[in-house]
C-alpha cells in the first residue's frame, strides 16, 4: 500500500498591534497624493472641466457703447419724424425763382479741327451737361427781377473739350442791362464744364437754346399786425370746416403776422373774404374774424 504524500501545514499570521497603523498610513498617503494630482492636473494641462458662464454685463456694455448701433439710429430717426396727423410745416423761406423753361437744343453749325464748315451735323449730346445748368438760376440775382425769352448760343470745342463762348441771339426779349447780367451768370455756370465723354462726330459745334424766364413768385406783402389793403380783399361767403388738426388764425393774410386764435379740426367757420391764398373767417360765437391759410380749411 503506497503511502500518501504529506501535505504542508498552513501557516496563519496574526498581526501584531504595532504593524497595522503603519500599513494604514501608507494607504492614506497614497490617496492624498492621488487627490492632489487629480486637482492640479487639469489646471496645468489647461483643461476646463465645467462650462464658463457668459459675461453678460460686459457684452451689454459693449453693445450700448457702439456709435453706429441700428437701434440708436432708429431712435434718432423716429425722434425727427413728424407726428402723424399734424399739418405740414409752413415754408417761411423767401420765395425762390421759378425754374426757367428750356427748349430743345438746336445745332446751327459744325466744323472740323481746321475750322472748315461741314454740311451735315450730328445731334451732339450737349444736353447731358447743359440742361440742368440752364434750368437752375438760384444763385443768379438778376433772374429774380426779369422775365422774358433768352436765346443762348454755345460754342463747343472738342479739341480742348471746353465751352469756349456763351452768347445771346437776336430772339432775346430782355433789356440789354439785364441780359448782360444774365449772360454773366451763365458764363460762370459753364466756365468749368468739361465735354469729356460726350458723343460727337466733329470737333466744333455752334448750338442754341431758347430759355424762357418766368416772373419771380409773388410774395404777399402785408405789414405784420395790420390788415391787408381793402383793394386786395375779395368778398366771399359760405361755410368751411377746419381740416388741419389745429388751424392758426392770424390778424392779417400773411404767415408772419400775429396768431390770434387756434381752431381745432372739424370746427365750422364762416368765410367772409379772400386775399390770395388766405381766407378771412369768423372763428367763434362772438363773430371775431381772422385769416387762415386756404389748405387749413380744405380750400
């Protein structure tokens, strides 16, 4: 009978009282070092573990300080816009010049560079630069005092690309003194005009325009605070209704005269006279009268 192999005996160690604290201390030290590394590593590596809140106050400050911010521009525009329902503002500027009536351009002759006359001329497009200047005489004082027809001639030289001469024709109906002053205005207006870019076939042209000057706009001449002369008042009768939100009643048919009352929209007034664009009305139950502008009562 074979003998069985003898198993080694188990050995059990019972820790002594002084060995346990030493091992627990090592575990605590390792845990502390690991915690420190876990806290410090994201900061050193530049990694953000939680989202950052937006800086709302700073963004608000930047927007409000923008000089060309659309809301601010809208606020300025709305502040300048007229209030709805109010009557249009009355123009208090002095009367201007009525625009001249400019006729069609006539080509009277054309020549080559040497001055030789050419039989058939093309319709050079001088209108492109001329018509606007012929229609505007706001800076010409003499145009405020004259009316009539002026025949204006222009010499066009495409070699120098300039207007070389401005003259008047026999069809002019303005007196000589006024015509001379008017020509000076036109010469100054065309002194720096360039003919560059204007289609043409020849080098020199003579062209004419017929310009009709109208009489200056009439101005109501009534001294402030006084009635207009009786001869300028046309008797009238009837009733009218104030169409503006507030109609200004003045003591004379003049926009610079004194305002004596304000009549609200829808008020019925009695019309007793007219002077140009002004109507004399009875505006209250006591029968007091004053002047209102025609459009304020729908006239």
